[in-house]
């Protein structure tokens, strides 16, 4: 044994390397039955797999230019990151976008911009942009709601996002007086740290289900009564990234905390079916919405992707005939985000937001019921120009999801479905979550929303308007086709949006149903302090 050990000790380091490579070569040739490349090219074939594994990182940081990547390119991500850090998000020397590409957005500015007078709340608070419509106002709900921000957080659930990510977003929304949509994972403790909340549920009825997995009116009434920050309820019919696709929450992922929040058994697989069991058909949907609104007193809306239009025609007809129906409708574009979805669904099922929203809005306009509904757009609308386009087409609010995730640290690694999100945003891995500093990230979310609203308001004023609700279909042009033609939205989609009743921003600021987390005096103090410390750009 001593002689053998002495022999081993005399082998040089490169001898050990050669021995290791020999073992790898033997394994590749004689035992590898799965990988063709490494079998045919022993040892060196592994380099191919190594490069493939780091390909996304190489392309993102080294190879791709500023405009190449999807779903969000480097220019877009850079604007979000700079806005969230309250850094200089300007660009020098002029645009480097291809302004002749199809569907490029041009905002038609006014010869004489809108002048903000001293009595206007925006004179001292350039971030205050409330919703022009009152949710639940038309249907006379007992507890109507006017969102204090036209830009808010879209549905993302606890479970899909980490606890620290949810808490960071909620605190940030509280600071920026936005509402926070819970997603279909139930109302968690991390949704209760300062922001108004829109409670969202889907076919799994998580958080408001009985022992048999069916919807429980008793539980949703209890939830609303015990949580005054819940200001509206949203029924998910489908989402843009996977409409009509159910899901399974594996039992292994159900922690005691998630089981308690979602009202599901611990350790057992939980099914989210494609269809709702609480109602059938469009008429049943309207009755279901009305029953929840009657029981809770809150505005109730629906969220859906857009495909066939016949059911939307039926919904509009019923609402016109009965005067009943959802108080708000969220149209989710096919380009919307998801924690996990089959590529066949994410890439091909449902219309993109631009086309889907236009078709649905025209149906409700034809029936003269646009005034009954608050229209919400979601699907890559988290930038001022796209938001202006959405308001021009008839949207009253914009919900953002992935853009909000980026404001708290998401780097678009596209690992949401693996539970290995390196930024800790879309994972339940405790170690990865620890990278999120809640106090820091909540401030970043707050600055993203405030700077977003500020730039949207500046664009609004540049067009001669006081509020984004005043945008019309003639205020935005798109490049179309391959002949560099420019058409207004009205020409492209062949409709004009219904005028939204609007008196003034000052009148909106005095609405008794304005979001509960907005306090005008505190907001004025905050802006004044930031001006003094040169933390905002003027």
C-alpha cells in the first residue's frame, strides 16, 4: 500500500488531468446513450453543452444590441431600472430607435401645450394622476372606488412571486398610491403592507374556496370585511399568456403558509381547471358578478384575453338590456407575461393587446355602454408612450406586471418556471429570496410608478390636455405596412373612443372615494422634500 501511495504521489498534475480526460472519454464512447455530440466527439463535445447553457447570458450582456431582445429589449429595461433608481433616465444625441418600423408610436403634440395653473394639484404634485372614472359608480355599488393612480400592479400571485417580492411591490404601491392586484394565489400577509388591493381569483378560487374546492360567498365576504384595504374584486376568466389553460400546483410546492393562504390541503396536488364551476355561460357570469357585488358592496370586474368575439357581443347585449354586469374589464394581451406557459399557448393563443382591446372596445361602443365600464389594459404597456396609446384607444387604467418586477430587481433571466430566478423575485428558494432588500426595493418600485406617471403626464400636457383620459384616437399615429405610411389609430382601427366625462384634476382630488392610501398633504411634503434634496428632475 505504501508503495502504491508513493507511486500516486509521484504522478505530476498533468497526469491526473490526462487520467480524468481518459475516464470522461471512456464514459462518452461506451456508456453515453443519450447525447449524440459528446458520443461522436468525446471530451470536446461537452464544450458545446457548456456554451449552450450560458448562451442566454452571453447574448444578453455581450452579443445582442440595444433593440434586439424580447420580450423587453435593453433600452426598455434600462429606462425601467433608471426610473426605479430615480437616476437620469434621459438619452443624449437623439433617439437610436428605428422610427420607420411597423407599429412605431408617434404622439401628436399640440402647438400650444397645456399650462398647469397654480390651483391645479399637478402644479405641486406632478405624480398625481387618478382614474377619471369611478369604479362601481354606474352600478351604484355601496363602496365605489376611484384608483388614485392610472398605473397599477397587475395580477401576480404569492407562490409565483416570492414573499419578499410581493411585500416590496405592496410597500412600493403604498408609497406611490397605486393599487396592488393579488393574482389568483389568495390574499397573503405580504399584500397587507400599505397599498390598496384588488382581490383576484380564478378557477381554483384560492383563498375563497370551501373544503370541496368550490367558490364560497361566505369566505369572500369575510375576507372583504376583515381587510378594508381590499377595494375591488376581479374574476379571472383567462390571461393572455395561456387562455383556456388550467394548471396544477404540485403538492411538493405547497408549504404550510401557502396552504393556509390558498385554503388548500397540505402536500396534495391542487388543480386549477380551465373552466369556472361557480357559473355557466355569459349570463351566468353576469349573475355571478352581481351576486358578489351585492354581498360585498365592492366593484367587481373580469379579466380576460381576447379570441372569439361572439361571447363579448353577448356580454355587451346582456349588460345593455339589464343594466347589470362587471364594473371594470381588464383586457390582457397575448404578449402578456406568465410564470410558466406552454410555448404553443404563449406564442399563438389569443390576440395581442392592440388588436384585442380595439375589437372588444368597438363592441361596447356599438352598444353605447362604455360609460358603464372602467377599461383596464395589460400586456407590455409599462412605458409612457404605450400607456398614452392605450388611453387614446379607450383604456382608463393600465396594469403592469413584468415592468414592476424589473423595478424591484428582475433581470429578465426567463427562469420563472424553474424556481431558480437569480434575482429572487420569481422563486420560492429561501436563499435566492434573501437577495431582496424589502426597504430598498419598495422605494425603487415607488419611484418607477411615480416617474412613469410624471412622464405620462408631461406627454399629456405636451398634447394640450390636462389628463390622459382626454387623449383621442387622432392623437396617436402608427407606422403601417412596408411603405412607411403613417395612420392615426382612428384610421387603423376604424373607430373613435367615447369621450370620458372629465371636469378637472382638482375635482378628482376631492372625490370621497379616492384610493385610501393617498393623502394630499403628505404627498406635498414628500415632493417638497425631494425637490430640496434634488432627488427629482424638474
